[in-house]
C-alpha cells in the first residue's frame, strides 16, 4: 500500500463526517446510550463509555450534546432495545466491506444494507466471508503540525501502543483493543487532541479502485452512511490519487 493511502482513506471518511455532522451525532448518541445501558452513566466506572466519549470528541461533538445523550440514556434504559448486527459483503473490484448496525428492526436494516450493496455494484455475503481479512485494532490519529515525532512515539509506545506510523500529515497509533483506552488516556493526559480515536476493523491488505469503480463504491458508502441504523462501515478500498468522492 502506498504510504499516503491509509490517511487518504481516513480523509475520505472525515469528509463525510464533516458533511453529515448532525447524522453522525445522532449515531454517536445511540452508541453512548448502549454504553450507558451496558456499563452505567459514570465514565470513570465504564471504559466503553470513555471510549465512545473520546470518539465523539474526535469529531467535535459538543460536550453538552454528549452529556445530554448520557442523561437521556440514564433515564430511558428500557425505552428502546437496539440489537447489534454485522453484515459482510463485497463492493466493486471485490472490495471487502463490513457494516455494523445498531437497530430495533432487523428486517429494515437487512433490506437497506442489501439495497446499498446492490446499488453500489456489490453484493452481500455470508457471515465471515470477509472479516478474516481484517483485524480489530484501536486506532488514534493525531494531526502532525509541528509536534515532535519522537516524543509522541515514545509516549504512545510507553503507554502500550502496538505500532506508530508517521505520515506526511498525521501520526497513526495502533493498539490491541484491550490497550486502546489506556493509550488514549495517556495521550489525552499530555493535552493531545485526536482526529480519530476508536476501536475499528483494520484491513490486512487494500484493493485499488479505478475511477469507475471508485464512483460505484462511493455511492455504496454514501447510502450506507446515510442509513440511521448503520453505525460503522469498514472496507479495504484504496481510492485513486486525488479522489474527492
């Protein structure tokens, strides 16, 4: 994979976040609610809640929105039952795709996800058809600017990070899922802010797309990310240089 490709994929996702900020906040509110339901509303006692809060802050979700979502979840724990369902499949050029949903209607979610795959020139697969091509990892992305590379690398590695990658615009820190919170909190304690901070599925290899297939795949991504039930979409597509989506 070319050195810029990983960050280019992140930039592509970040652009969508910026364009759909209200919808992203709604989805994060759902993640906050699930975290509260499973571990309580006090971040100090709920590692999962701390991780979701960090993810929310990375996309500039206002603190008042975060606190409102936590309070709302605390008072409505029995209101709606969300089920986590993961779909797998293929996009154009055989791109591997994993779609994570939180839904109160399995039939609706399955139909919408299947439609997005079809309209984007792909097809749904069976459980496990592509997940073996990904690893679950914690990933923290820090804007490079004028920060000291050696200092941040040592901070990350000393805190338990698995890998540190310095790219032209960013530092990308990778952890095993169990150490993500510890590493993130160590970096936060040094006053560092993140462009991204979450546990996600990271592909082992990437599939290059030509312009035509990139357009098809972008359509699939747009349909999936516009679906309220879809929380996360992971893929191994490498978009063409200069791709703006």
